[in-house]
C-alpha cells in the first residue's frame, strides 16, 4: 500500500526540471521575491529526483537518503526560504512522511532497520514546521516522546557505534534538542515538568561539555561554530530552541550560550561559519558571509527574549508574508 501511495504521489510530479524552473522563475519574480533566493529554490528543486524517485526520496521511500538533499532536509530548506506549507510540493512531502507514521507515534524513515528516536524526531519536526502539530497523529507522536523520556531528562538512541563506555549512560543531546524543538509546537511547552527536565539536561551539557551518549555529542570547537541551516547539534540551534522555554531564559548557562552567540555576530548579523559543502553555493547560507535569513531568526528570538515576551508556537516563516512563495502558482503537475 505504501509503495502504491508513493507511486501515485510521484506520478503527479513528472516534469521537466529546466522547463518548470523557467516557469517558476517568471511567476515568482512577478511576486517580488529576491533573485538570490529564487536561484536557491531552483537548485533545491533540481535535486528532487537525485535519489531515484520524486520529492528527494528513493523508490522504497527512504526519507533521509542522499544528504544534504534528503526529503526531510529539503523540505526544511524550502520552508526556510519562505515557501508556504500549503503548496503542493510540501503537501506531498508531508504525505510521504505520514505514509511511514506508526500507530504508536513513531515514524519509520527507511523500509529496513529499526526506528530510532532521532529519526522520528526529525520527521515529526518537519511536520510541525509545516503546521500539522494539531493533527491527531502528531498528538500521538508527542505522547510517544513523553512516554519514552529517559530518567535524566533527555531522549536516547541506543546505537552504540563507539562502544559502551560510561559516557553512553547519558541521553543523546542532539535528539533531545530536536524533541524540544518539535514539542514547542505542543500544549506541553512551558506547562509540563517533564520538559523542564529536558531543558535542564541540555543546560547541564553546556557545563559538562564532554562528549556524551552513544553518539558522542560534545560541546567543543565544532559545536561552537555557527551552522546554518540547522542540520545538527550546534550553538545557534541550541540557543534558538532553548529560547522558547521559559525555564532556560533566566538560567546562567543559557545566558552564557546566548552571549557566546551574540559575540559571534557581525554588526548584529549572523555569520555562517559552517555549512555542508553541497550547500555551499546557495546564497542564503554562504560560508564566511552573514545570512539575512539566519539573522532574522536570531533577531526574532533575541528581541522576544529581551522584551521577555512568550515566543509562541506558531508556524515560523523567515520571510515577510508579502514574500511567501506559492508553488501552486508556478509549478504544473502532470
């Protein structure tokens, strides 16, 4: 059934990439979108069939194959550029993800192998960014995470690639960060003591610093480099997510992390210090340059933090509403 559903979705989108890119450019320019982001969008779309099927997936529906242009990551790039979650491209990506949703709330991102918490977290987070947080299936996913939280406050992927040293007793910082990212869209955010424990776990890691968990996530040189777009455990993503949680905002450890990030800004703008090489040509995340979209994220949470106002759980768009992009108006499906 899954393969049939996938086939039906893919059949809707067999188009000529060059022709459609030209149609898209014409339509979106009329809408007043900056040229530099338009070319980024075209580049992301040009990789849609790289993995053998449409929407950056494989013929057997692997959602994290072909990094950095995977199904889950590519959807986030488009959202970051301001593409509306209501457009057909992202609607069909959501359909692919939901095809792999399980009744217990987990999401299987590959037809083979186990289902790790980090994988479900990444998939659920994409759906939350698209505006599906109120969907009954995601409510079940939220419950799954709260039911599987470790005693120490975080979430743990039991894959011991580096052996079973004492550091593997800890939960996985990156998984915990992504879970907190997705749970900020839920009614539990700032209202459930279990999330207080998760925040405390990440704040304690700021002090501990050393690599912990089976995946060996530490806070060192790599972590302190600003990576954008958000793809891993790093300072910018760490501060961004924790800024949604009241428990973190007045904590000295969070304030230290925020100060560290602030000191890295250039005239108030966020510089990209690390980006995966395959994304290096995209204008919105050029290494060594400041990023307007990253800066908008920073300004938003920094301003809200300074004013001590609630961050809210609304769907985030980095671009003003007047610059939202509609694929429904510029891509024809066959």
